[in-house]
C-alpha cells in the first residue's frame, strides 16, 4: 500500500479517506506554491507539498489572493489556524 500522504484529492475521495482543507486569504497575487509550503514548513506538512496548494483565480485567470491547502490531520488544521 502506498503512503496515503502522497495521494491526490481524487484518490483520497475514491478510497474514502478523510480530506482536510483550509482556505488562505490575503495572499500576494505573486505568491506561489513553494512560498506557501515554506511559510507552513515549521508548523504543518502540506499533503503532496506544492501539489497540495490550490490557488483560486479570477474569471480572467489571474490570482485573486486566495488558496486552499490540503492537510493530513485535524491537529494540523488546528496548528495551521493559530
């Protein structure tokens, strides 16, 4: 069995594994996945690293300063929200 930390959202849903996602707001429009991972590095592990960071875009396709990150445990969610 593969390590569950490296499964995509689709694979996690297919296997009925818990999925924990939190929303980030107020990010710089130039922010990238690596910067989000680096910011949280000492706090929590984002599932799949940069692939676990999902930026939202405006209808014109530009970043809107928001993102969602995938976390492994409820405890990670609590730590990330502090």
